[in-house]
């Protein structure tokens, strides 16, 4: 029998982090973050990283495990997540994988088996000369039905490399855990309101200063632009490409909403997700599902 893993996934500004904490407190659990930006130190407000106060004493893993600017792959995430989950299980606690990076969630929950083909460094250097939009257009020409996040520069480049090497097969799967997936989102108008509310709050808390300080510490513009969303648009504002704070905020709000739509498109591919009614009693509904799952 496989050990049990509970996944709480959802769109930006959906409240999945808070729900994850509530459930972890109820089930004596620990949380493994599944967010491609929260692994980096110093990316706090822009990534929506949970604060120590918001954790309410629940142990969190895979936050702040790399310096901003370092390379970090989906395979790196899977390896660290497996180790963290196995540690939680060894302590007799319940592991909760919580986040919105769909590929990271699936890599762990489905047990992706990654190819051991090494990247072609010459081709990688060639790809690095193109911006992310151009790289995504190149991939779409080769694989029109790709569902990769167009903002995930490293993933887009890796897919281009795999196609060039003739290694374009989907990763195999070897599940390590019995998984319950709980989904968190809101009706479209409410989600859009929550996105704007959260954006206003984080800007007031100093999100622009956070990006400015990262740049002053030597984190490259290229890395910040690769991160997408908040880091991309604030970097463009700080370098003068976007002329005003209000225009940056307007463009960023649109981009976050478009990203949330792409997140839902990804998640809806999986019919095993139990979508919670966030306007009802999501904690009670989740607990009933978890109780049945754990029985």
C-alpha cells in the first residue's frame, strides 16, 4: 500500500495556502510548498510566500532553498519534495503538498520519471539568446498542442532541447504515493476581485522595493524577467520600459488574471481533482474527503 499524500492546489489568490494551514493543523500535518518561485530566497511579496505568522506553527518545506538567480528545475523540485514528504511520513505526520505550479504538483503526485539525457550546452547557449516569447513561438511551431506555461522559460527551453535530441516522449510515471487532490478556486468575477485586492495589498507592503533590492544585490534582470508576472512587470517598470506605476499595475493585473485562467486550464485536465466550494464550508468539505481517504 502506498503512503498517502494530500494535495491542495489552486489558482493565484484563491486562498490555498490558508486552507492548507487549516487542514494541516487539523490532521497534525506538515506542508510541502509546490511553487516554482517560492523556492528562492528573497522572493517573498512577489511570489505570495506565506509568512511565519500565517504558518501558525505548521512546518513548511521547500521555501527558500535556493538563492535568487540559481538554476532550479522541476527534477530538482521533485527530488527535494520526495525527501521532504518521506521525512514527514517518518515523523508520523500527514504530508500536504500545497501550491499552484501544476507541473511541480504533477511531478510529485504522478511520480514523473525524468529522462537522464543531459542538455546540449551549445544549443542551450543558443536558446539563451532569445527572449521567452520567441522561445515559446519556436516550441509552438514544433508542438502546436503544447500546454506548457509560456512564461516558464526553463521548461520551454528544455522541451526545445528534448525535441532537438529526439527525446520528445512524455515522461513516464511511477507513483510513490496514494494521492487525494483538493482544488481551490472561485467564480471568475470573485477571483478577479481577489487578484486585484491582493495586488493592491502587496504593492502597499513594498513589492516594488523588494524587486529593487534584488536588483541592487546583483540578481540579474534576465533572471527576474524569467520569473514572470510580478517580477517581470516590476523589473520592466524599474528599468523604464513601463513608464508609470499605474500602467505597470494595470498590465500586471491583466497578466495575473490570464495566468490564473491558464492554471485552471491545466488543472481541469485532471478529472480526479475534488473542487471545493469556497463560498460554502471548504474546511468541512475537505475534512470529509480526507477522512474518507485516510480510512
